[in-house]
C-alpha cells in the first residue's frame, strides 16, 4: 500500500429509517470512507456488508484464491458475489438498497448502521438488538478464546 494511502476504519453505531422506496441515509463519517460508489452485499448473521471499492478489490483477490474444487468455497463465493451490488450515494447522502438485499436482511423501516473496522454493516434494528444482546452476554468469554493480547492500555 502506498505511503499516502490510508485505510479507513469504520466504527460506531447509527440508527436510521429506510424509506418506502428502499433508500437509506448513510452517516457522513461512513460516506467519507465508503466513497460515492461502493459495494453492498449479503453479509453474515443476517446483515448487509458495505465495502469501499479498494477493500472490495482486496477481498475479491482473496476469494479468487479459494480452491474452486471445494464445494463450500464455490457456494460461499456464489452467494457473496451474486448478492453484490454497486451503490451510489445521492445528493442527500442516501443509497437505494436493492429489493433482494432488503429482503435478505429483513430491512423494513428501522435500521442500524454500524462500523466494523474495514466495512460497514446494515442491520434491521430488531435483528441487531437480538444479536447484540446474545453477543454481549458472551463477550468476555469470546474475548478469552480469540483475543491473544491485552486490551487494557
């Protein structure tokens, strides 16, 4: 990566409503990092993943290296790419989420937009609250299993 190119880190949680036409306001901090044109796809755990084009290109390269002879790899790549769509931010800071992606993530009205390091996730509010409550109850237990450094400063 060139010295002058910085990787965007997304963080935070924002609540918005999706309008009847499927348009969603993207918080300004996230729009900055995502750019005017970015990729939205089916994520894991029932949400949508949004990637800046540079991050999408890096991810695409990683996925290309998966062995296409393995059925799990083929299935994941098909699912991930078939759900992908380029999204353009309008003058009001909104994107139009395609119907198939709204249906996949159960996006109807109340939506939570969260930053997760190199990507943005879009959740139906009720699903995010359920997921968040489950994850919070095991947060320390999960940290013990996967984090091998001290989080205290």
